[in-house]
């Protein structure tokens, strides 16, 4: 599944600033946790 750059940027920003836990982002934004970890580690 393709995600918009805006959504990807928002998710990474939330993780880096520690605003929202990765599990909550995955649940509410419908993005797999594995994908979020991959984006964050790049």
C-alpha cells in the first residue's frame, strides 16, 4: 500500500518528538507497526 508523503512525514514527526507511541499511531492511522519502524529507522 502506498502512503502519502504528508502522512509519512506526520508519523515520523510524532515518533521523533515522542508525542504519540508507535502502537497508537499504527492503530489510529491504519499503518502497520513494521512499516512505522522501517520509516523511523531510515
